[in-house]
C-alpha cells in the first residue's frame, strides 16, 4: 500500500491526538498510531508502521518522536515530519505546563498517587499489546524466532548494550537471513 499524501494540518492533528491519548511512551502509542493512521485514515499500512518503529528504535532519542519523524516524512516529506513532531510534542508541552503549575499542591494527595498506580498498570497492558502486534508482523520465519531468542537471552543475562544487539541482529539478517529464512508454519492439531 503506497501512503497517501495528506495536508500538514491533518498530519499535525493526527499526531496531536496520538500523543494526547498515549500514556507510557513510544511503544504504548502503537495502538493509537494504528487507529489514527491506519484504520481511520488509511494513510499507512501495517508494514510501514512496523518498519518505521523498527527504524525509530534504532536511533537515539525518544521512540515516539523518532517514529513521528519517520511517519510524518512518509505522509508529507520534510515538512510533514516537522508537523508530525510538532503535533506529537504539543500535548506534552501543554499538559506539563499545566501540571507544573499545580503539581506541588496535589502530588501528595492519595487520589493522585492511586491514579498514577492505575496508569502504570494500564501502560504495561498497552505495551504488552503493542509487543504482540509487533511480533506478529515481524516474526515470519524460524530464523527470526532464533534471533529473537538469542537477543532476549543477551539482553537479560549479559551487560551488552542493546545498540550492539540491534546491530548484531541486523548483520545476522543481512549475512545469514537468506540461507536460513524458512517460513514459519504452525501445524494444526
């Protein structure tokens, strides 16, 4: 599916909505990205969203901003990137400005602490949902599952920086992917 060009005001408004209703960062925003840019607008395909997420997490910085740059570029070129980022960061700037004015007065209230505890639990659920969607779209072969397992073991049990694991995964795919890239077939019982 080739992405449709949309006007900059619409790019800004879609990313504003995505950011406004996303709690928990870049991965937690994936359901909103799918809703706003795939389901509601038909602007991006699953593959384009996954490709942009994979690339966004490879760059330093905030994944949400990185993904906004890449998706905005797909939708409207360089200016589209600018409007996507401005749309994405605007709700945070507005909300943080308002919170900063009142935070000292309300941060110790029990109701505020309970609300944040519930938000954290909800964010974990959103991130798990995003993980499952990314895995479904990205893991298409036995080789990709092998790389996932090795990368997971290295992340959990070693002190290797994630950047090097990402680079090793990319190099493995480039050098060995064609040789061992057999489609994953699940047998029905």
